[in-house]
């Protein structure tokens, strides 16, 4: 379905550009994958529809295929790797697909899906490397230009390349001078590597942290054979963003736009904020590609965002270990209007005198200036204070 494309005054002020958002997170299954799946399924012959289709995915593509196959009355099988979160398996089954768990890696799962499909006469629905899937994703570009013919640049998340290839083809067919920028997680820069002549063109395995990016929706190791030439011809550049930038963007969209996106869905905003000088003063469209984020992950991202902003802070305070001191420390903190969330004493795991204790408190504050005020007031009361956890520049890069 067509999704909203709307101007954000607040993000525009922050970025120094005219910023609009394309809310693909509003699709029925929560991502742009609905589009390509539908176009591909509609292209099948009556014989192919009756035989059924097979797809390989651990996330959004699975749900897009399952949803539209059910709507069109097409039997659908989705192959997912072992270890796929139960909620993703369940959501795909609820949409009417038969789910098979096969393979320990994505490559093993894809190999099984292709073999199983050939054996049973099923049409394989590739998540990105298919002309009709690419065409389906391209409808996003048509909708953006219909809503804002003056847009100068689009920033698009990139995994295998189906989304950006489709958008670039559609948008540049209408407005050749429009600039298209891709964005990838720094831990999975496969498309960027391919464009810059790295013959391996893979990302993930050799990166710190085992390639565990927050933007799992674009954590693709190998670009598509159809998509790569299109990206080479039509895309200006592929930008890279770190994990902290992705998390910041998710929190900003939640707080400012009141919308929930997954890590990959926030990549376009992360790239804009990472390189504002490139887009300063221009009309920019950001594609929010999906909103399927695990609530537990979202909770962690929100809390980490509060820590980075200084709105959650952990202090270690050296105090005499005698009655009444905790109450006095609490009163000093209360006088600053900070809120105490957690308190515990450290007596064994400390180098302080045996007659002293480390008091660890977690506080909710208004921000970094407020944290500085709390620390100052405690020090004025003759307590030694150490900030144990607050924003650390460069974390999770």
C-alpha cells in the first residue's frame, strides 16, 4: 500500500536540511518488503500460483511473502535458519505460511530453500535479487516524487540492494538529477566494498563483535548480481554508520516522530546526522524501511539512549559506613530534584577503608548539566563522587 511521506520540522532543524520521512514501517507487515513480494507474486502464472512458492528469510521478507500469498490464495513455504526467534516464526505462520527450520547459516538455509523448491516445483521468491521484486520496491520512489517533486536527495538503507536499486531506477526515470545515497551498517559494508573494488564484497565475519549489528535487516553479506550493477550506475555513494548512530536514530524517531523503527529502518536518519554537511540546506527524503523491532531490544536501546544523554547516570559515592549517612546523601540528591532509581552498598569489592563503603546510586536526571549539578552538590557536602556510567563518546562504534 502507499505509505505517508511527511515533512519533519524538528528533524529539519536538527539536520539543517528540509527533511521528509517515508514511513514504510506503516506497511501491513511492518516493512517495505510487502511491495516487492506482491509484485513478484502477481507476476506468476496460474500454474505457478497453484504449485506454490518458497522463500528464504528470517524476518521481513518472510512476512511479506506470507501475507500476500495468503491474500492471493497461493500456498507459501518459508525456510528460516535454526535459531530464528520464535516470535518471527510465529508471526510468519500466523500469516498462513508453512515454516521450515533448516540450516545454521543464511547460506545453508538458502541452499535448502532452492533445492526444496526445485524438488517440489515451487517458485522461489528472492528477497532482493529479482527484477520484479526490485520493481516493487521502486514504487516507493514513485510515491516520494509524486508527493514532493522538488526533493533533491534520497537516503536509503542497503542490504542486498533491492530497495535502493528499485527506488533509484524509478526516481531517476522521472527526475534524472535526483541524488540517491545508500547507507549500510559499518559492520556489514558488503555493497560499499563491492563498489570500491573489494573482490570479496562480504561483510560481517571479519568485524569486531562477530558482525552482530543492530541493523540486522540490512546485515547482508553479498550484494545481488542484479542489484550491484544498478547501484554502480545510479547511486552516488554508500555511507556507513556505526552502532551508536543507529541506536540514536531509533530513539530520536521514537521521541520526535512518535514512531517505532528497527535498526535498519533508522539507518537513513543515522546517515543524515553523521554527515549533515553533505545535505545541508537541501530537500532530503529518508526511507524508514521497517519497524519490526524486538520489544526487548527496543527497551535496551531506549535505556542506553537515556544513559548517553545523561538522563540516566550511575554514581559511586564514598561514604563513612555508619547510620544516617545514606539518608543525608539521599537528601542532598533530593535537593537537586534528581530521582533515585537504585541504591546499593559496596563493602567487600572496594579498596576503601573498612570503615567506609561505596554507595552506588542510579539516578534519573534532566541531562548532563543536571548530572554536573548533582555531583557538585555532593562534593560540596564532602563526599567523593565518581561517575560510573554516563555517555561515553565513541562507544559501540
